[in-house]
C-alpha cells in the first residue's frame, strides 16, 4: 500500500469506527460485532504505526469510549478512567509480558488475572463513609452522573466503614437470567429486544427514571480504585482484598500468577469455562500486581502499560451464547 492509499484507508477506517463508537457508546445499539470492531481498530493502529505522521489526537485509536449524554449532569474524573490494550492470542500475551519485564529492568513480575466483565465501567465515590456520587466512564475525562440509577443496584453499599474519601471503580452488568427475562418481556410487549447484556446494562443505567434501572436486576463487580486517600497498600491484590473487606462486591475468580505461563493457564481455563458463568465476560484482564512496578510502567494516552485485556475469539462468543440460551 503506498502512502496515498494508506491515508485514504486510514480516513475510511476512522469514519467507520467513529460511527460504530457512536452506536455502541452513545446509543447502546451496536450495528457490528465486537470482533469486527476490534479487527478494524487493529488495522487502523497498524497503519498509523507504519505512518506516524498521519496520527491525529482525534483518531479513534487515541480516544476512550464515547461522549457523555447531555441528559445527565457531567462529572469530571480527577483521575482519568482509561481503556485497556488488547491481546488476541498467546503470542501477544507473551509480547505484553516481555514489554512489562523490560519496563521494570528485568525484575520478577507477579500478575493478577481477572475476568473481563462485559458491562459498563463506572466509578463510585465515598466521602465520610457515604456514597456521594456514581458515574459512567464516558470519554474517560468526563462521565455522566448516574448516582440515582446506581443506588438501585443492591450490591452497592450506600455506607462503608471508611471515613477518608475513596473512589472505587468497576463494571455494572446484567446477569444472563435478568437479560433473558427482560428480553422476553420486551418481545411480549412488542418492543425491540436488546442486542446483548452489555448494551442492556448500559441502556438501563442511562435512563432518566431510576425506576427503570431498579426493575432491571443489575449487579456489579468492583476491580480498581481511582482517588484514594485511605492509606497506601503495596499491590493490586491487596487492594482487591481491602475493597472486599469494606463490603464491595469483588469477583471471586481472580488469581495471582507468578509468571506468564500461569497467566496463559488461567486464560485457557476461562476460555473453556466461560459458559458456566451466569454473566457475560469478553476476555481476561491481566494486571501487574506490584503498585510500585505499575508506577514505573505508567500509561499511554489511552491505557495503562501495566495491564492488558485478552479478548476471546469471536466464534467462541457465538457458540457459548447459543449454549447459554439453550440451557436456560
Ligand atoms: P475494552 O472493553 O477493550 O477494555 C476496557 C474496559 O474493560 C474497562 O474500561 C472496563 O470497563 C472493562 N473491564 C471489565 N472487567 C475489568 C476488570 N476486571 N478490570 C479492568 N477493567 C475491566 O475497552 P473499551 O474502551 O471499554 O471498549 C472497547 C471495546 O468495546 C472494543 O474492543 C469492542 O469490544 C467494544 N466496542 C464495540 C463496538 C461495536 O460497534 N461492536 C463499538 C465500540 C466498542
């Protein structure tokens, strides 16, 4: 591909991806599969890497999520809510591990593997022990204030035993059972069913009337922190334990791994066992455990260098979803 052709393909991919982002993040109604979206994003990133002079700050490759809806009050994230880099196969996981170890001068690295919940990223802020704000990720800098809707999720504590201000982050999602029941009801009422549990969760939490979210039986797993004034811990795994001790719902399946081989075993196990879960996951998130090493590795404009998301292959998603529908 010559330079002119590359430029024209880059422009075409950007137009398409902008449209897909709008449908997915703003309307909660995707028109293409995540696999197709991820493939085009990868093609764009590869072309931009080959032709760095064509990279612009507004390229979809440089941006997180979608613009917040005007209907909600806007929330500025003091610490941006970023996206994650992706790995699509074992080799890309090994490349991630190599980059990480090079980044910490060859030190040993422990990883924490977590299920990648397919829902909506949200932030919960507590002051004087009380939940004062719940927000969406939005474009990473600016989210939507959806406190009233998030309060309808029963597993979110409204009060915690911790007076210093803290912000925890996680994924709100719709369990399969709630999703199937809701779509059945919608179809019976002649309404369009939701495409998948992720869009159903996002659509439910971005309703102006909290009574609608209350009826949707949503749930949440918390997996990270934003602002944190509650004393320093040394590792991500300690943070997960601490969040759990405060009463936050963390996912029980996370595992600390001593090296990339153990990470690959975890990924293989969950690629097979994914259909047994009663909620949707679209991959595995791998995070460097040591907070000191995380700090050394830092961030790109869009994602931390100390974490990546392994994405399950597309065919898996289709077979497994069918299995689930048949087994319910
Ligand atoms: P991402 O889904 O690749 O990964 C980042 C997100 O993972 C985080 O923001 C968080 O919300 C989530 N997450 C779930 N479990 C987590 C855990 N345990 N720890 C940390 N994070 C966890 O990136 P993204 O920026 O949210 O969205 C991009 C993805 O969305 C695409 O790769 C594609 O799959 C999908 N998408 C699809 C379309 C479409 O039209 N089909 C359009 C836009 C985006």
